[in-house]
C-alpha cells in the first residue's frame, strides 16, 4: 500500500500505481456529458492521466490549467483529468477557464479502483491522491508519479518527457 501526505500527515492509499512497463489497468470514468470513457475509447492515442482530489483546491486547478497548456503541443495525446468532482462541476470549471485541450473524467460512479490512488484515510478519504500516469498508444505505462504531498504539483516536465 502506497502513502502520500496531506498537511504533513501521512495518508494511506488503496494499493499502488501501475508499474512502469506494465499494461495499464482498465477503468470506466464519466465524462462531462455523463457518458463513459474507457481505455478502448483512447486506443491508439497516448494518454496522460492527471489524477487529483478536487478542482476546488488551488493546486488541482493549477494542474489542470498547466496540462491544458501543455496538451496543445502534444500530438496524438489525450490528457485525461481525473477527480471525484461531479462531471457538471468539471465542465463548469473548464468552461469558465476556457480549457479545451483536456478531457475531464469523474470517478463518482467508481470504476477507477485499480490505479492505487484512492485515499484510504485522512481528511480527504475517498478522494484521489495527486498522481500522473502516462500511457503509450497500446496502453503500456511509460511513466508514473505519486506526488509525495497532495498539496504539491506534479512533475509536468517528466510527464511530457516520458512521451518521447
């Protein structure tokens, strides 16, 4: 079981991130229009999973803005921003911010348990820890990062570099 921290306090996670070189676990997330998105929908594309607790936090919002900026220069790549926020809130945030280069996906229906990022305890129990997982066109994990503290930003440069 992996750990992160929140406000200096350790937080246990349910499992571990998928290992570099492994096939990415399947998932079923919910897009803004309430339809499902699965790895099959992303087949043939490189995927950056930007995973975070909630858009209602400063660092989470910054990560979505930054990945939106980076996504504009990434060929054949979908940046999927994953949180437990309701799809309506995700769409409202991206609409208000003018963010059109990322796809938001909600865990509110479940379907994202095999990525090892659900916080098992602490104040934000049930939400996702901050992490990035980069996949190649065939769904193989190229890069992963569990951010040591939920309040810190991910390593954007390393995530993009993993795409080659």
